[in-house]
């Protein structure tokens, strides 16, 4: 056993408390823990959080240590494909600045340029003796508001398209990523200062995940759509709470027990829990 904190109701945090942590240094691509007395700030990229809670909990120690194996060919090809989509958008559309009034006016549809918006999700977790604040920071492929609905669009460019043939919903890490973005605040200048983050007011939240074929002009081969309901919201908040406890070693990590998940894992050679 690694300890047993009992979950308790959330606590209320103040901006002054957040400012006392050095968030500028928390932008690195890893999970960081900063502790002051009984207050703990956990910062993580959205991708490390989703990788840990949607794919494999045994990745957490690697992300804390900042172990980053070289990117796979699939990741590199995905980056190129994302850049191509960005270029196409720049060629086809002209984006105009938006005013604060327009942003706050829910009757106005707004759309941000691809890859322009950084996301910041703060979520408080309370355990037996500690108040924990989890900050998940990332960047959306695309975010817009249409008909009072906040929409996050994410593009995936997998090499193995076959694994999507029979799927009727995205993988857990993909869902978590979209849900994290949908419940975040936003910044277009990469700021880690909560005073600089803005909201996009809306009534409903929707995610759209497009699986694209990079060998065929990035054409979508499958499009998943989902609305954030209570079940999805709980999936996100439960995942954040468990993530916080796992990062602090207050709960034991569970194995997925799926050898097929270990095989393509970039941590395979270093991981003592790998399944062959
Ligand atoms: S090798 Fe398997 S158990 Fe280890 S981190 Fe990767 S997926 Fe998880």
C-alpha cells in the first residue's frame, strides 16, 4: 500500500494562493509537484494527464521524472499533418480580432484559428490532510462557439486506421483530452497567470474528434461527436481526483492488463510493468 487518503469535498482556493506558486516554471512537458505546508500544486500537460489516466497509470512515474523517449514516426507524421491543416486554414480563411463584448455575447458565434488557444484547467482536490490544486495546461487544435455551444475539435492522424473500423466512440485518452479542453479557461499568449485567462460563455459543450487518413490528403475516415453530460463530467472529475492521488502516491496504480497496449508504448523497454 502506498498510503490511504480519504477523499473529501473540494476546498475553495484563492488566487493569492495560486500566485504563491511559481507557475511559469510549470510549463515544462512533465508532471510537477510543488508543496507548501499543507498545500500542494500539481501541474501537468493535458497530454501527460490523458496518457496517464486514459492509457496507462504506470506512465505517471515516468512523466514525473520527465522521461521522454524520442517521438515515434506516428507522432512526427501527426505533427506534420497538423501543420498542413494549419496552413490550409490560413490560406482559406482570414481571422479578424474579437472584442471582449463579442466574446461575452453568447449570441455571437466565434471561432479561433487552429492551434492558437492554450487551455488551463484548475481543479481542487481535498484529501485527508492536504489541499491539492491540479492545473492541466495544453493547447487545442480548434475551439469555437456556435449557437451558444462550445465546441472542441481534435484531429487524430493514426497510422493504424483499422483499429477504428468498429469503434463507435473514441478511446478514453481522447475523450479525456476533449473534456479537459471543454472545461478549461483559455489564453492566446501562453500565460500561466490566472488573471490573464478568459472564458468563452456557452450553454452546452460538444466535442468532435476526427480520425484522419494522412496517406489520403488527411481525409476524415471517422468522426466521433459527443455532448458533455453528467456522466462525461463525472468521468473527467473522477479522473482528475484519482490522478492527483496517484501522483502523490496516495493510491496504488492499477494495471490495464492489456498486452496490446504495452507493445506500442514508447516506455516499453524501461518499464518494469510491461506485458509481453
Ligand atoms: S509498458 Fe505497458 S505498463 Fe509500462 S507504461 Fe507502457 S503501457 Fe504502461
